[in-house]
């Protein structure tokens, strides 16, 4: 890291600002949302998932189609906001070290341990004959696939770490001004409509011009491409770098909800352009679909931020417990869901009952693993990206 960057970061260290508890609440609720979303993926009509039920459900399809427009963008938006507050009290080196421990260690551990059952159940579900293999043989087959880097749900950790590093030059404050590049840009937006226009247009342009089958344009991970996720991450920093922006956004909460309802309805008629963008790339309806999708996503994101800031800016013991559990829960959730769902989808019963069984049993299993094992032992806390517990001194 060059000297100028380090020097600028060191001079910008300030006292920690007052904590916005609604950001923690939104992080927890986003995790609940992605959990419910992934439970529904067994039953939707969209592209093949790791494991699928023999029949599909309209309700599951509506839930997945609705949440696909904002659930992963919300994760990156919150991460960008967290980065803004983190860099107010950390030097560049401290920030990189923290992100490495919190993201890279769980990623490596997850790739060698956590996602292995997912690979197994996906392979069996797609016709691989592995009945005669023991655990070590199956693990050996999995290791052979690692050069291809099938991240499964841990792709979020990969993207977030990359974004955290490459955006540091524009996020770190400069010694001459005391503000970063993005902070100075944020201060220029006193009128929220100008910022909303920038956010929507930049997102639409990225999806209109980046070929969906290209490396940076593919949307196989959460329904958005890598550059779009980077924009959401930067936007999280940008929105919270100017307190007046969030105050203005709060006033637009109900308008944003109304807009989200309208644009969600419009997307029903543009499903083909969103579900299979490569086929329709470059057509007029494709361009319209990308603009509507960008408007829909930002309406719901602004609505969620507005509702959170209005009603959730309070702390309690549950929030402290749940906020600490978010990352381990994320790392564990899809593996547990697939491990249970693989068997449940083969049972002869209705989809609502299957969904209820998978979701309740997997939630209980995740929380049992977290509460009884992960949070209690420093070795596991380290592997799951948590801060270590200090040893209590003997009196």
C-alpha cells in the first residue's frame, strides 16, 4: 500500500460515531429474508437450483421473484454503510486486517468444510451415482472440483472482500480535506431526487450495456452482475456519508413503497427479459426491463431504509445476540437447508408442509450449531469470522 494512502487514512481517525441500531436490525432482517428465500428455492419455477422439488409452487415463485430484486442488493448496501462507519475509526491497515479475518478465513474454512454437503447433495440430485463411495472418496472428488471455484453461497464473502479492497482509495479520507472522494460526492447531493436518479441510471446502464453472458455481466449469483453489486456497495457508503441524504430518504418512504408496488407489477410483464437476459440482450424490451428493474430495486431499498430508520433505531439484548450471529448464520444456512431439504422434497406431502418442515427444522439446527458450538469456542469463532472472546481473569 502506498505511503500517501496510509498517511491519509491515519490522519482521518476520529472517535466512533453514535451507532445507528436500525442498520443492525436491517442486517438481521436481511438474514431472515435470505433464509426464507432459500427455503423457497426448492419449489419455484425459475432456473434449476442445487436441489429441486418434483413440482413447483406459485407462492414460492412469487416470493422468490419479488425478493430477487432487492435481497442481495440489500446485503451489499448495508455492507457499504458498515464500511463508512468502520473507516471513521480505523486505519487502512486495520480495516484490511479486519476484513481478512472476518471474510477470508470463513471463506477458506467454508470452502473446505461447510459447502461440501451442498456439493454432494447437488451432485446426487442431478444424477451422479455416489452410493458406493465412502466419505473420504466423496471428499476427494470434491477437492478435485476446487480449481473451478464453485463458491455456492459463499460468493458473497468473495465479492465483499474484493469490493472492500478495491474501493479503499475512494473511501479513505484525505488529510487535506478530511473527507474521502465518495464523502465529497455525497455532500453535493442535497436534493434526494438527484441522487436517486444517479443510483437508478447507473444501475440500469450497467445492466443494459454489460453482456449477460460475459464475465462481468453474468447474473448467476443472486440475479445481479458483479458491477451492479459494486454499485450497491458504494451506494451504501454514499447514502450514509451525508446525514441529510438519509433524512431526505425517510420522507420518501411511502412514495418508495408505492413505486415498488407499481414496478414489481410491471416486472410481471417483463419476466422473460429478466429471467433470460442473454436471449433478449439489445432489444427494446430488454432495455425497458433493465430500467424498470433498477427502479423496482431502488424503490424497495429506499423503502426498507426509510422504514428501518423510522421504527427500528433502538437497541436491546436480542439485537446484540442476533447481530453477532448474522455471519455464522449466513455461512451455515444454505448447507443446513440443502442437507435437510434433499430428503424432505422426496416425501409425499404438499409443498406448504414441506416448506414448513424444511424451514423450521433447518432454523433450529442452525441455531443449535451456532449457540452450542460456534459462539462458545474461540477456535470456531475465529473460523466463522467472529471476534474472539476474552478470557476472564481469575479473581
